[in-house]
């Protein structure tokens, strides 16, 4: 996410709004990020995305209808704040449970994978690290600066459920009015005022005593990650649950507990969803090149030998048959 180091009087504002019906499409819409996403909960996926880019901040509001496994890469020294506006259920980061309305603070140079809840409305703020630290210094927030300096610093910040925190109210107001505010925000002074207001609201959130570190992945998460890596590393011969238990040196019950604690679902469910997402990505990639993929061959490569069962699982997860996926991409081309 390249951020302007020397803002100009006009023209630095960028505003993008878009909708998607597929997690791959959704990931492509977010500018400046390298995203890998998988859909884990069952049903048609829908998303609304609004991206607002200022001089030192990129703000992305995502409204998604299904639980997603997200792996992001951003770099460029950004500091990331994830502020949920609405969430149905809890998410998981590094094997730690994230409950609404907790705010997550991340180091953008080393972003961990996250499992989002269903029906999530979240704003991600990617802020230029140097500008943020210098601005907090000017505000006299020395302790906050010390907490932000260094890499691999991830925190979950608890907020009061009884009253909506300042940052949440400000973000809701901003995104509800940004269409009408576009003209004003093309003026440097207006953008500076907005960024200052966002900075003050974030600094208030950062001083919350209810903060817990998320740097170290929970032991259960490490086991779950190794199991997933083994699955994706052996595309031609996906390992069974028994194979995973043997390779990882854990019992079936232990593997079950690790997945349940780390990502909130059973290992067989998680791994099947990962394979179904891989089939979907491959079908879409082939269709977009104008090829007519053999759905059965692609499914078989990912370990699905029973056609009707595969088609039923695919339809249950994505809300459409694999042939519908290929047909839609072919029509779009």
C-alpha cells in the first residue's frame, strides 16, 4: 500500500466502491494488498467494499456474509488497525479468539492469518508507521509510541460494550457520508483535519488497559497450520486424517481439539473446505483463460473421488454447482 510521503494541495483522495459474489473477486478488489482467501461457512458469498485512500492512511470497509480464512501481505511499514462495526460470532487470529467489539492492532510487515466471523462489517486502517509515530509524539503519547515501536507486535484491544467507542462512531459517520464528502476531501486542509480526527480517536483506543498480546501463535494453531500445510503440499495425494495424525504425532482427538480451539471447527470440515476452495480457484483460473476445464479431473486431483458427494459439498459451501462457476466465468469473458 504505497502512501504519499508529501501530500499535495488537491487530488490525493481515492475512493472506490465495489461488490463481489466470490471471495477471489473480493480479494482482487482491495488495492495494494496481496490477499489469499478461502470461504469456510456455507452459503452464497456477498461483499460490499469501500476503499478510501488519504495521504497517510488507507481505510477499507468490508461487509462480508460468510466466514473467511484470510492471509494478507502488505509490508511498507504500515500499522494496521481492524475495527469491527458489526460481527455475528467470533473470529480467530493466531489461534486466539477475537470477540466483538474488540479492536485488533497489527504490524503490517508480518500479518498473521485470520478467520473472520460470518456477517462481518469491519474497517481496516493501514497507516504509515513513520507518520503515525511522529504524530503521536506531537500529541505527547510517548507510552503509546513505545508500545508501537518494533516488529511482530500484534495486540487485541478490549473496548467497552456499554458505549460505542469514539473510533467506531467516527468510522460509521465517515463511510456513510464519504460519497458527499469527496469534493471537500480533495482539499489538503480537509484531509488533514480528517486524519487528525482519526488519529485522536485511535490514540484514545490505544490507551485502553484491556490489551492482550497476539504475537505468539497458540500451540493448537501451530498444529492446525502444519496440518493445513501438509494438505496443500500434497495436491496429487491429499493426506487423510489418519495420515495427518501420524505425521504430526498427535491422536485424532488431539487434532480435533487443536482445530476446534484454533479455528472453531473440526479438522475434517476445515480441510474439506480448503480443498473445495482450491478446486474453485482452479476452475475459475482455467475458465478465465478460455479453457473448458474437466471438473471431474480437477476435483479428483484434490482428492474428491465421489462425484455426487463432491458436487453436493461444493453446492453447500458456495451456493452453486461447479458447472455454474465455470459457466459464469465463461460468460463474463
